């Protein structure tokens, strides 16, 4: 009813303002605050993923997944790449070996879902942590170092604001002009007009952000293009996941917005792509 929709809208607005302000503060401060935030989001995201897959009776490596995520994020933050690589090999081997050790209760599909979830959730949040912790920024030269804001802060803000722009402009353009369905069997509410609006809006915001902070417009355009493509793909991937599990939202931890995966699905795809671009061209 009308009153219920107004209440839901009020929740979305209040949560968006409070959550957005807190997110900006934590990104700016970085250090252990950002590390805790990314680790916590990854754990909550994995919890949602496991609960979603329970709907189709998937037998995942639930508790090992929690331990592995904490170990991976901790190794990146405190120890380095060697331990991280070792942890990845151990988890991959354990997930695959489960189909042998517990073959009566664990299928190949279960192992595939476990690998999928840990890669999707762990890789996405770890990429954001890697962008912010300064290790990548220390290797940057030329146009990447001349930005007005500290590079590690700048790239995370550029990622977050451009991804938000993708979602916002797609929603607005879809509501105003949406007629042709984009992927009706996956996400009936999305339209081609909305996707185009999100694509253009993302690039415009990335360029404006680059101008404000005196960053290379060429690289700003490239990063904007990457986010404009990857952010909506991340949204669609989560839509496929929810449709497969037969649920509407991944969770309800964020009032008016659903779950962690509902809110961060676009970032989980865009962050690794931006990190890869910076590693390749910086």
C-alpha cells in the first residue's frame, strides 16, 4: 500500500545517508578501520550466500569459508602475497577433496558453488582492500601520483562514486524512459534505456571526479568505462544467483536496501577490474 511504500522509501533514504556518510569516513581514514569494514562485509556476504544456497540444498564449506576469509584478509593486511597464495591453494584443494572425502553428502555442484561464492565475495572485497591499503599506490608513477588526493584514497572514492552513479543513473533513466527490457528472464525490472543511462552517467561522474582532483582524463575515462561495464554485470550476476535460489533479496541487514550482496553486488565486480587495470597500466 501507499503508506508501506512511503515507510520503505524513508528507510532507504535514512539508511543511505547514514551508511553513505559512514562509508566515506571509513574510506578516508583507511588503515585498520577499512580493514575491519572489508573483512566484516566479506563475512556477512558469505553468510548471506550460504543461506541463499541453502534454499536449493547446496552443501557448502560454510565454517571453513569464514575461517578462510579472515585468514585471507589478515594475510593480505599483515603478512603479504606468499601466505595469501598458500591459503588460496589450501582452500581450493580442500573444496575439491571434499567431493572425495565426503562423497556421499558432497557433490561436484556443492564444490562449484563453494568456489564460486568465495571467489565472488572474497575476491571483490579483497580488491577493495588492496586498492585502499596503499601497496598498489606505492608503485604508481606519473599521472597516477599527481592526483590531488592521496592515490589510495582517490581510487577507492572514484570506484565507489562511479559505481553508485551506475546504479543511480540506471534507476532514474529506467524510471523516466525505460520501455525495452534488458534481460527479462534474469531481471525483469531492468531496461535498455536504464542501462544506457547508467553507462553514460558512470563515465560522466568518473570524468568529473578526475577533473576535480586533477587526475588524468584518459585514465579517468578508461576506469569509468570499466566500471560502466562491470558494475551492471555484477548486478545481473547477483540477480541470476537470487533467481536460481528463488529469493527476492540476499538478506535484510540493511533497512530498505536488503542484504550486503544486494548493496555491494556492483562493487564486487567493478573493484577487481579496476585493480587489474591499475596493475597493468600504472
